[in-house]
């Protein structure tokens, strides 16, 4: 699984970082993906981060 953040849509709310800190971090007001591949034990949290993103900036490739 790979996660992506569309920086043009990101509002920097930190919702993704709170849901899945192993994968996401917010720097300079924008979310960034910290890992190339989402660890298997973070798949559920990563999906939650995508579903809870208020701007729809997160996408996941399974």
C-alpha cells in the first residue's frame, strides 16, 4: 500500500497525522507521507486518515 497527499488540496488540519502518525506528518502547513510503503500494521489507520481528511487530499494505492 502507498499513500499520497495532494498538496494542492491539503489544508494542514493534522487529521491524518493524528489518525496515522506512522505514515503522515504535517510540516510547514502541509501533510507529507513519511514512508515509501505503508507498514502492514498501519493499513487500517491509513485508510482512516484518508476517510477523515476534510479536503480529500489523501489517496491510497492498494
